């Protein structure tokens, strides 16, 4: 693993987050060689950003490889939330998602966690919005050219907003879960079972074991958001956004005018 390359990539991504520079794409000499280096860049950026509030995890299909990224506690908010200045400029990709909040730690251990153990460690399930905002200005080109660069950039996590949760997890079936997304009171997306991974619990189990193998594991109080039920829509400045997951709850955010 090239530690100098990892440090250089993390320094660039942090500078973009601080609005010190812009970045059309990750330079070739900073590109991770593999997933291990991409996750190492994530680690370095996350360490600089402070406490981890949770994790995003997803896959493109039930049998596709999963990937994950940390979400800073400083960019984790309870709904309703108004972005008075943060994220007024730049991309405001909106994804309505099912999230959970852990009530027990899942620390490293010799044997993998089973799905039943992981589900038992979950406290509540929540409606959530992830704001997707890449640090690369040429997002379409960058993601297509290098998925590892996207992984290094925390999979474009911009912010995470969660609605009130419920504890009866058994009432939720992602395969039949409806999702409705509204911009300024107008419905812009309506889906049923829209998460491409299908059942979210195997995804959560993968994450628990991935984090236990790489570091300290999932922590009580952390959120895990499990991928978009609606796809990504871009909100304009000033937009009022409402996400409704019937049977789970509602989450609302708004943006100031530019």
C-alpha cells in the first residue's frame, strides 16, 4: 500500500471540502490502486473530519459487490433541517433511503457476525435523506473512469438527515416498501421496493463484518443508510424536500436560496 499516495489523495479531498481548491478529477498519481487503498483514503479523510456519525452502504444488485463509506457526525442532522448556507452551492443530489441506528456495538472478533446477530444489534429504523455531493467537478467522467476514485471520496456523501425512528423492525419489508419524494409539494418520484439491492439486512451484515475486519466495527448510536429507494434527483437552491416511507416515517429538509 502506497502511504504517500494515500496521504496526497486525502489532502486534495480535504482541501475541496474546505473550499480551498476545486478538483475536476483525482490525479493519476493519486488514484488508488485497489479497494484497500481507496478505503485507506477514506480513513485519512474521516480522521480529519472528526467523529463518525454513521455509514453509508450499498450495492448495485443483490449479488453485486457491496461498498461503504463513513458519514461524519458533523454532517449528520435530525429532520426537519434547513441548510441555511451549507450546500447552497454545488450539487444537491437527493436520495430517499431506509436507515437504521445501532443500539449495540459490533466489535472485531474471530468469527463473522450472523445476520440475526446484526439485526438484534439494531435499535431503530428511520426514513432518511442522503445528500450526494461529489468532491469532483466532473462527476460523470470521474465515476465512470475510476470507481476507486469515487470510493476514496466517500461515495460522494455530502450530508445525512434522518427522521424519527421506530423500533418494530419486523414490520419493514424492503421488497414491498413504498417511497415517495416531493420537491416543493410536488411528487417527483414514487417507487415500490426501489432499492436495487432488495433486502437490506444482508447488506447491513456485510457492513458489520467489513468494519469488524478493518477497524473497530459498528458502534452503538451510529446510523447506517442502506442505499437509495428513489434514485438520485438534484434539488435547486430554495427547494423544500419531503421524503415519505409509509410505515416507517417522513423526513424533511430545505435549502436556502443561492
